[in-house]
């Protein structure tokens, strides 16, 4: 197959070289027009990239005009690049002129180079292959270029034979960089492509205000060899006519590679603004990387020029689908904060059941919330997503087919979830999760670990909590929606209230869902101490405000426990059928959380209802919980 492709390419090259250069140019324009007509996807990509670069500076009509002209130029330059190697020096000179000729003479030809080499920073701009044909114009200096080898060795040799036809030395960027460095040290000129889609090999920095992975090769090679560094581009200015533009040298001494590379990006932006139809718009230099689109682990890091704020950048929009349960959402909050910390341009939107939206408003890293109303269909949710904005990626925390369907219907290009996700066919990026044996990994930590696979860092530490003033208020959460296997005995909660109230002056605040209202009524009925029964009487925002005013929460393994943990409220958590090392409170509070548990032979069973004797909860005594509460209060007094 390699040989067949080579023979076809050689035949086409031979045919094109029989034609005059002006005919090649027109033929290429017709080819570009044909491609423009039959490939609407590339038209859309070109317009999308132009919008990123120019924003509202270009009207829709102007964007369409530049896109068409770009296709015409691109076709013309590709066909002409096949013809140019067989032109005589005189014929080539008749087609070229130099913009800023003084810069060319001073820094490229070398009249002021002082014997130093020169790195010509090139880009996919105009007829970039002309750069490999200008050895005649830099004499007496020797010329070379660094190239990316093609997979087909026969095609690679065909291309490089043309580049070497005028005496240009070629250097494979993966194997022959030492040769390029030697040529520079001997005072030669070496062309190096500054690619803005360099993957993990590049430095992430702004290009037209949007982060792009930019190759630092030109900057590092110039600095390493003490060479001059100038940007060179070839503009298309007429029928088979081009202008070579050369910048003044970019300072390299005593500067960081990232600073130098950023200067090259700025020079490129100027060139693109000067001749926008010459830039290679049909290549997406801002494409979402795979898999690490959160950039905290990028090999060469992120460079933000001094004075640049995150708000100055085009946002990288990420939609995170919230879990449906309060406890799961609370345990997911640290990983959501880690996602936000993954890159400075990230704008984070949470797609959340309406009932959990107040929780996400407590997370400062969340920029906006899209609320899913009860009984909304996946199609309606998809419409809500599209109305809220345009997203680069969606991350699914629930494991349901429905959550995958919602983002798939909305057309978000990158859809990320666990490898074991039930909606796996609707995703296009998955994160493997480890099978949990002993020792177990907490659910919150498992999520954080999983998101490291897409470049998220450790979440930032939460802000310290302001301890409310006295008198002491202790919350009680005696229910558990999961089932009775999670509930400590109600009569023991009542006994706890009586014993502690005999020792300390405080107010008990009973909380829970509307389904658990009867529990609150039983606990508070005829209680002689101070008690507020708010069980089933609070909305989510009211519950959050109420918890912030507590000194302590005594609770079963519930969503309210996780909410208190997230808000920094110390808890005494009573565990029965579930496993605290998997779903217990993890935050650092003052005083610290305390777990009350009797690990019996059958625990954890994770059942909703105990099928035998409920021994795990029966063995949790009032004395054990009372001791934990009193210990907590004593530590609270000492800290305050």
C-alpha cells in the first residue's frame, strides 16, 4: 500500500510539474473551491476557529468570505508547493518579494548576525513549503529545516527530496536535532515549525486568548545554541505571488522558554490579522486534548503571561452532571472542586436535580447551575443544556443510562464517565475504576483519584468554618431514607437527649425529611429540655442555613451527615449496615468527627432492612454515644 500511494503521488507530482506556475495556482484554487463545496464540516470548523480568533470583530458575512478565500488560497498553495521545487532561481525570485527586507538581510542573510546561527520560527501560514526552498536566498549561510517524518517512508523521501533540492539540510525532529543544533552553532539558518497543537509536548498558553498547546522547540533550540530567533511567514498576495515577512529578533537571553514562545505566538497573531485567509483554519488547534483535558498534569505546564487573568481567556466550558442523592452529591463535591482547579480557563456548570441546587451554590468553584425539574424527560433536559450554553466536555457522576442520554442528546462533543458506566455506548471517553478489595477506598477519594486520569489535581482545602456563638445547639438526624438498617433506635436517641441535657445547657434541633416527620414528633413530645422539632419542615436552603448554626450533629449514615461534613460541622455518626471507610465523613473539623460503630460478623451488609437480629445497632449503647457527644463538647470548649 505504501508503494502504491507513492506511485500515485509521484505520477500526480510529475503531471503538475509540467504545468506553468500560474496554471498550478488557478488549478489549486479550483480544487480549494471544490473542497469548500463538498466538505461542510471543514467550513464549519474554519468559521468556528475564526470566531475564536476574531470574535465580534468580523461579521458573519466577513467570516464566510475569509473562509472561502482560505480554501482558495490553501488549494492554490498546496498545488504550487509541488511545482516550486523545479523552478529556477530566477523564476522563484520573480514570484517572491520581501516585506521588512532589512530584517531579512540583517538576521536571516546574516549581515548583522555576527556569526551566530538563526532559528526561523515557521508556521502553517500561506505557502509554508516555500520556506524549505529558499537556501539560495540565505547564501553564503547554510540552511536547514526540522521536519516531522511521515509514516510512509517512500512519501517521506519524496517530500524531503524536494526540500533538499536547493541544498536545504533536513532534520527529523525525533532523531536528528543534534544535527540542527550543530548547523546553528556553525552560523547556519534552521527553520522550525511552531505548532499550536503540540499535545503533551507543548506549553499551554494563549493564542487569541484561548489556551493552545504550543511547541517550545524553536525557542529552546535558539536559546540552547545562542542563536538569533525570528519569525518568518509567507503571505499570499496575488496570482502565484508571495511575500516573505521576517520579524525583528525575539530576545532570548535570560528569559524563560515559555516567555519566548509566548512572544512567537503574539507575532503569529499579528501575521494572522494582517492576512487572515493564509492561516490554516481547517486544523483545530484548540481541540480538546485526550485524555487529559484538565491540564494540571500537563508535562510542560501552563503559561499565563503577566497581567493575564482567567477572565481574559476564552472559557473552557465543562458541564458536570450531579448525582441524584444528597449524600452522593456531597461526597462528589471535592472532586468537582478538583475539576475546577484543573485549568485556569475552566468555567464549571453543574447539571443538578432542582432539589440539590442549593447544595451546589455552597461550592464557590461552581460558576453556574442548570436545574433539572422533577419528571423532566431526557429530551427536555438536553434542551435545557443547549439553552444554558455551549460546552466543550461533560463529566457524568451518576452511573445511569439517563444521564448519558441527556448529554448525548445535547450534542456535547466530549462525554466522560466511568468505564463501567451503564450508558457506555453514549460516551466517548471513559475512566477506569479499580475493583475494591481490602483495604477499601472512600467514595470521595475514589472519585478524586479517578479524575486525576483526566488531569485534575488534588482539590484545594476548604475554607475554615466560623464556629457559631453560644448557646450550644446540637442537631439530631434520627432517620435514614435508605432504610431501617441504618437507623439507631429512636428510644436511645431520646435517652441521649435526656442524659446530655442533664449535664449541659443546650438546645436540640431535630432534622430530617418529610417522610421522617413522625420520628421528630416522637422525639420532641413531652421533652423537658430545649428542643426544636424541624423534622420535615425545612427546605434545602433552610437546612443548609440551620446546619451552619449547629455546634454538632448526631446522626445516622444519612445525606444530612454528608451535608454537615461538607459544611465543616463536626458530626457524631452512628453506623450500622454500611461501611464508614467507604461513605463516612472525611472533613477536618474542630473538634474532629467521631464514628460510632460495632463491627459484628455480618457487617457491613449494605442491606436496607436487617433480616436477622439487628445486632450492629443493638450493640451501640446510649453510653457510647453520650461519651462521644460529651467528649466533643469538651474539646469544643477547649478550642474556643
